């Protein structure tokens, strides 16, 4: 299953990626490139699902 995410560059040139696990619970990643931000997001998302569990849709 794919988890929707957004990615954009902020005013300082840092790429920010964000994915919503469920209402009010999200993971964020940052990097100097879009790929680096996505890699950081994947790490944050994995940590988050370990802490709060995966939603039923991802099981």
C-alpha cells in the first residue's frame, strides 16, 4: 500500500516531506534534496509506526 505524502522546498532551500499516518499523527522528513527528504521521511515513518502502531489499512 502506498502512503500519500507531500514534498516541498521551504524558503531556506530545505526539502520537507510529510505523510499522515492517521488523523493528528504524521511523520516528517527533511533534506538538502527531495530524495534525502524522502529517505528521512521513511525513517521517521518507520519509527512512528513502531511507537503508535500501524492503521488497519496498512496491515
